[in-house]
C-alpha cells in the first residue's frame, strides 16, 4: 500500500463513500509453480549458516515444510482496492491452495467480509485458520490487525493464538490495531513450531527528495524490537516469521537512487538477530526481480493506487523493494528453495476496463525448508 500518510487518509475517506463499480471477474487462472520461473538472482552474500555438505549434521533426517507469506491488499483504502477487492477475493483461495504451502501467512485481510470469505473458503479446501483480531475503536474505520495464518489440517494447534499490538504506531496506523500474532502449532514429524505473523508501520516515500522519510524511524525500530523480544521468549525449537516489514534489507542511496546491497539497514540488522533469512542461504528464484513491491511488473499498481499513476496522479511511485519476508529460527534447518510467488495475473474490471492483474499490490515470498525430524 502507498506510504504517504496524508494522502492515504484522504483517499481512505473518499474511497469509503465513493460509488464504485465492482464487477465480478471470471474464475479462471493458473498459479503454476509456486516459485515463478525466471533467472535466479545472484546470492546476496556468501554467509552460509547451514551445515556444509558431507558433514554429520547434513545427513540427519529432515521433513519438508513450505511456508508462504503474502500481503493480500484487502483494504478499502483507494478506488482501485474498492473496485477490485471482491473480484480479487474470488480468485484468492484457489490461488493460495495451488501453491501447496503447508503454512500460509496473510496480512491486510482487513474487512470482515474478506476475513469470513477467505476463512470459509480455505476450510473447505483443507486448511484451518488461526486469528486473534482486535478491532480499533476509531469510527468509521474499525480496522484491526488484519493478520491470519492458515495451516493444513494435518497441522494442529497446541495453544491459543496470541496478539500483541504495537506500543508505538505511525500515521494512518493509529486508525488500526497493527501488531503481530503468535500461533503455536504441532507439525507432524517436527513437533512444536511457533509461527509469527507481523505487519509493521512504514517509512513514507518523499517524492520531492526522492528519499524515504525517516521521521518515524524510531517508531519502526520499536516495533522490530517488540517483535524480537517476543520471539526470544518463545521456547519452541523452530520459529517462523511471515511478515510485511515495510523495509528493504538494504539502505537506500539517494545519490545513485538505488539500494546499496553492501549496507544493511538498522531495522533488518535488528530483525535478523533472531531469525535467518533464506535469501542469505541460497540464490532465490524470482520471476522478475526479488522485489515484492514492483512498480514495473505489478499491473495493479500501474492502474492506480489513488488514481492512474501513469496519468500523473497523487501517487508518486516509491522504489521497487523487498518488503516481505519468510524468516526462520532453529538448529540445522536447511533451505531447499526460496523466492517470490503469487505473481500470476487474473482478469479484473476497473473503470469498465478489463485488465490482467495480480491479486495484490505486493508479491508473495515462499520458502521450502528442510527441518530436522523429531526422533
């Protein structure tokens, strides 16, 4: 979603009262392989924190576990979202199931209609849902945390779903109850796995200075710290985080107008004190780039957050970036494969025009883990 606070509030208010055409699309579409085919990116670095081939730890029995994290963009925040939400929602359950993910971690399932629709659809498709919604008390928004975790029926809960709201929030997030949830699960062959789902505040993009506005940097760091403290308190031997963290791993360089891959930002450094990033273990497989926010390849963005961006709208495109993550913590876990997913397109109607669109303004991150089997 767009990261300009004042414009976001204005567009939200306008969008809630606008009379928009929301037309049904067809129910066809094929997600194909969860890992989009394309040229793999180069390794980010050479740090290899998994057992080297041929070592005793490399030969221990492991169980495969596929995890998907996806920001669904079901928020009535702008005209495109309102007009396409029902259409995109109709495609979403089958698209998620076709990924074959064992655990599906979703953000921005904000509205009650979207929540109930996706939950009932996934239950009939062999998944159970885990949620601890907490609605805000600021009319007329009534937004909560928008976080849901789905797991295949063979995976069972071993405790209640807990929610912690961020102690500090920024901008529009004051209208919501943004935070993180923890879902304790019993995975066959693996024992207890604590799954965390988080959605942080963001750093606005300053279109004039062509730089991120770090005014709320302390707020974002406090959220990362709050997440890290909770993760450390977990006694599970395996921990997984699926999240829209709203920051790229690397520092934005204003002079070159690109991320400097040799400089990790402070938020990412703090986050990876407790989690390992599969992107640092192996070369990811990505259809276009490995950015989950992609102005060039996401047709939903091109058709207009806050209007048609191609026609000079209020929306000033921020840089392409990797805002979404699947991270893990645990001994002797290996990464079999990782990369972007949910990049297939479906026909939707907006302003009486049919165009092919992905199901969200974000792309997803998927990771295949090989986790040591519990003896």
